[in-house]
C-alpha cells in the first residue's frame, strides 16, 4: 500500500506520542518517529531521527531524519511550517506568501530538494470511494 | 472560596497592569473583597494606575524582610471599601522577591480576600516566575499582533510546565475595529487558532483608557465608555455569567464569529 511505503520506517522504529499543543519555546526530540496529537505552534521545535507526523496544524519547525536519514518524511494534517528540515535539506515557508492548503500533506526529499505533496495522493483518495 | 489569579503576557506593554486594575475595581464594585498584588518590583505601576502612589508607606519587600506585617503594607482604596493594593518596591529589583516569598504572601492573603490578583512583570525570568508561584489560575493578556501572540503562547506553555496552571483565560486588548474591518489586523479567529484558549473578553483600543489611567481612575468606573463596558463584561464572565461579546464592529458576520469563539453561538 502506498501509505505504508510513504512512511517508511514508521513500523519498525520506536515512536513517541505527544498529546496536546506544542507551544512556542517547547520542543520534542527523539531518535525514532514522533507523532504529535495536536498543533505545533510557531516557535516550537520537533526533532526526530525518523519520521514526524502532526495530527494538527504544523506552524513551527520540524526536523525529520535528523541523524541523516534522507528517506524520512514529515506529514501534517495542515502543513504551514516556519521551516522544515529533512536530514541536511532545509525548506522554509515562502516569504510573505500565505498558502493555506486544505488537506493533509507530506514533505520528503526528492532529487535533492524538499517537495510537498497532498497526502494521501488525491488520485488514490478518489480511487477508494 | 477565594481565587488567586495572575495576569501575565510575556510581552511588555500589552495591558497587564490596566487589566489588573480594572478587573480589581470591577469586582470590588460588585462587593467582592479584592487585593491586587504588584509583582513588578523595580517598575511598579499598579499604584499609579489606581491613584494610590502617595499612600505607600510599606511594600511587599518590607513584608518579606519582616520590616512590617502584611496588614500594614495593604493600602485601602479611596473609592471602594473592599479593594486593597499590596504595592511593591520601586528601589529594588526582582531578586528581592522569590517564588517562595510569593507563595507565602498569596496563601496569607487568600485567607482574607475573595480575589487575590497578581500583576506580573513582562518577560519569563525571575520576576515572572515569582509572580506565578503562588497562584492557581492565570489570565493571559495579548494584543492582536503576531509577536505578542507568539509571546503569549510561550507564556501559556511555561504556565503549564513551571507552575502547573492549565487552561488560562485569554484577554485580547487594544483591538482596533477599523483595522479589523479593513482586514489589516489579526482577527480573533487567527488568535484563537494558535492559542486555543477560552476568550474572557476583548477590549477595544480606546484613548479613554489612557485618560482614565493618567487620572488614577480605572476606566471600568466610567459607565459610558466602550472599554469600561468591556471590562465590566469580563468581570461578569469571571463570575460565570454567560455575557455575549459586545458588537465591536457593525459587521454581523464578525459578531457571530465572536460568539462562536466564546462558546455562546
Ligand atoms: N485598551 C487600551 N486602549 C488604549 N490604551 C491602552 C489600552 N490598554 C492599555 N493601554 C495603554 O497601554 C500602555 C501599557 O499598558 P499597561 O501598563 O497596562 O501594560 P503592561 O502590560 O502592564 O506593561 P508592562 O509590561 O510594562 O508592565 C499604557 O499607557 C496604557 O494606558
Ligand atoms: Mg505593568
């Protein structure tokens, strides 16, 4: 299944769950995957050796694959980050532009840049109905 | 049952002292016994805003240093029988008051008052940490600006982590109605999205607040002002009354959105 493929490693590495809003100045750091059951606010930071999943609005800074894993991904219910990092790649929000996607998205490294796509891919979602 | 509440914000100058003075007066006007504690040692303002500066003989630091008894440092308001101020020192710094001192003072005060309201200094360092040490509830004040909301968010996290104060209430101060109408200001929805706190009230940006403050008469005493009414409504909400947010703008949609945020819609 495409979903499992996208979240490569979510099954076999340890995962920590964080419940609630991660507010400005707060941070979570873990060697495996991190799942946040809430928002990550601007000024908050999540660092994970593996993947990061945010079940709310991601407005802060997230670093996935922090030990160098370029396969790591970041998924959020709403992806509006200040900055995303995957392994050694950095993507920041476009200056001044407000872009409000109305669906979950996934960020991953492809051909040396961080790309963001709908998650799950819209084609697949239609296919299921 | 008495309530011990801190008014805090992270960012400076957003209206903590103004809110403390007005809520205090508003509660005293309804007959509650209230003491306001100035925790902004070295930069005290609460005495000035309440028009009590000239009556200070002893202060919080004198109580801590056992130069006087707590009761001797309390100043009675000239307007309201049941309103008192515990001023702090202007000539010392934040190190004069420790978290332990504040715990001690607050637990003594709560024996004698319905409401103990602590005016916190700006920042998140020593002064803030002392201000929140003896309280169990918090009101977070912000203004509709990204930086202030960011600092408020920081403070909400610290209140929970350091003082075990959960679910503080939010007051949004200095809302400029024309700017909101033009779409040039953060909306209440924007702020609610980030902070996720219950909204205790919204106070318009109002020059009457400044005039009243300079006179030493908090605006809540003034029946006719919009901001005075906003403070009265806040006091009633603190007492548990479901008071709808006043229509600060003529747009009906805006008003309905407010109702939704405050949980009345
Ligand atoms: N609603 C309002 N409309 C207009 N002016 C206001 C309003 N609220 C506060 N002010 C003004 O803003 C200034 C700062 O307010 P205040 O001293 O209450 O802030 P503060 O958060 O206590 O500041 P500090 O961090 O320095 O302690 C004062 O001059 C006050 O009169
Ligand atoms: Mg102040």
